[in-house]
C-alpha cells in the first residue's frame, strides 16, 4: 500500500527497522548491519562476521558491536547450516580504555604527572612531578614524600600498556573438525537506541476556535536517538507498529544528547509503503539517512491534507468522581464528588479513513495542534498523546482548556433516607460563554453514589454514555450563560 501519495501518511509506532552499513571488518569484506530499533531503549542488531576457522580451536574476535550489547543475547551461527562448529567459550570485554581504568592498572607504580606548561623565550616547556599511585579511586597519590587525595597533574601512561581496548570486543573460542571460511551471522540485543513520533496538525483556517468541523493538515515526524556508541553513516529505515514484551534493566541508558538534525531525503519524494506482518504493521520510509552516535535525528514521514477535524467542548465538574462504593452499599456523605473545577476542555477528533486522506494504521505518538493568528503567523495551541489507532477508527485528543468558556457545578440539594436506602441529590451546572460566537458544550456527570439510579428531574435532555455516566449537550449563545439542572434518585 502506498502512503505518500497526494497525502502522505504514517506516524509513531513501537519499533523501527534500520538497515545500515558499518565500516568494513576488512578492506575487502564490508559488514552490513541491520537494526530493529524499539522505542523501549533497545535494538536487535544483525551483522555478518567473516569466520576463518582452522581444524581444532580457533580464537575469533570482533569489535563490530555497540558499547551497550547484552552479552547473553549474542547468537553466532551459520545461516546456511553447511558448516559445523561449536562455541566453547564467549567473552565480552567492555573495558574500553579510560583514565580511571589505567590508574587502576598502575596502582602501586610511579608515573609522571604534567603539572604546568611554561613559555620560556617563546619556547614551550612542560614541568613534571613523579607520583606513586597508592589508590586509583578515589585518588591517593604519594609525591615528594607526602600523600595527596588528588592527582598532582595530568598522568602520562606508557604507550606499551598491555590490554588496551579502543572498542568493546567480543571474543570466542570456536572448535571445528576441519578448516572453514564462510560469512557467519552475528545477532545480539543492545541498549542505547530509542525513537518517538510526533504529529503536527495545522488548522487550515485562521483564528477560528469555535467551528464544529474544520479542515486541517497533518505532518508526521519520527525522532531517532542513538546512544549506542557507534555511528551509522547510512540507515535504511522501516517502522513497525506493535508492542513487544521486554524485561528492562534496572538502570536505563541516558537520553540522546548532541545535535538535532533533519534528515536529507536523498531519494527525492520517496513513497511510504505499508504491509501487515503478523499482528503488527510494517512501514517502509524508502529513504536512506545517517544516524550518528549521540545524535537525535528527525525524519518527516507523514503528510495528509484537508482532514476534517471535529471540535467539541466538555465541562466535567467532578473529574475525580469515577470510583464506586463497595457492592451493596452507598456513599451517603454530602461532600462526596463535589469539586470547584471550572475548566472546559477542548476536544478534537477525526476519523482515520481513506475519505479523510488517511485510512492507514496510525501508531501512538504526540499530537501537536497549530493555528494561524490574524497576521497569518503559526501559533502552537496545544498537544496530547494519542494511542495506536487502526484504520477506520477515531483519533481523539484534548488540546487544552478554553479561555473564554467556564463552568460551575453546584450541589443545590441533598437528602438521604437510611431506612428506605435512598439518596436524592440535585445539581445546577452553569456554563458561561464569553466568546463572540455561540458554542456547544457537553456537560459530563458521573453517578457513582450507589449501584442503582434514575434521573428524577432535569432541565435538558441527556445521553447515557454508560452505566454510571451521562452527558448533557448544551448550546450557549454568544456572551451569555446557560444553566442545566437535574436531580438523581439513588437506591441500594
């Protein structure tokens, strides 16, 4: 299915597939790497490792791994099953050389420390002091017959130090009955990758804000974070929507740092395609982009125009009033469910359908709403998270609270009869509209005092949304006030 036609489509998911090329293992044998990146701070990496085995035991090493690989997830295999070998031992060494690592290696030994740099007659001159490393962390150094709890200068280490590692390294001991030379498949799970998605919804009309339906344009971006310690100069990106169970470590990697870059669309106006894979949806962006270490990369992947978006207002005078009493009882406290809230929320929704230039599975993400002011400048007017939305389902989100519409909910009467096991409660809900146009407001009420209820009196019609919630649709004229009253009779 092609998504990037007159309106391009797609957004946030739960995993991303990247196919990238790493630097070659050897001058003649490039090691292509593909990544399945999940938005849960991990990825599955797959690469090709050139195995050259001799009869007996061979030691094989590779540095084509990230600094956050999960060693017990590593799989090394012959994808053709033509070559028999046994891995007797696997070692992962993440001890990439650092100053602290070297200080620990030289505990008990004397090093030279550069203490200052002087210029004498225009010539550069460095001064040094000798110090014995008594303890690496926290530092304890013996110098000039005294002990100090700090490094006396910048330590200089011998260049011939054994065991230096510039990159994380995987090492195997592999036994084979005969010599063999073939490309093996190396797979592992690594932390340090993440991604998120956002939708930017732009109102096509101007100041607006009261229309029940208006056309809007939708633009989608994905943001990729790479903290793996490895640069990927060319990444082929796919997205798959779904949720994957993964036991997370107690300590998570930090969020992405560094530059924010917008990807170059090397292939021009690439067509986004979608296919079903198992119970998930796989999206191919059909473009190549670079994903460098410590980089946050944004790629546009959705564009749909003239989507009819419906706007409604809702006043919920007691949003916390959503729990029930224990079975067979009622809550007879007069204050139960009372609130002084005045907030009227702005609700937006549109149908994810082909008629609205969409009609594709839309994965979860952040929806931002923009509107132009009278001068035509784009203004941000709210955002919210949306859930995974299949095609032909509604996308709904709240973009904020209306400034010029306020509500007030007042308990006007309360009576309880314990002998008859009844409660009668009355409310007056006042909606004030200070706009220059009329508005429609849905007044939400929650009936949770007891299991059984009926509306005894009301000043307006209502809709029963479920067993304990009702909604009064109210039309409020410009710069005026409308009041809804009702009495509910509870029994238990």
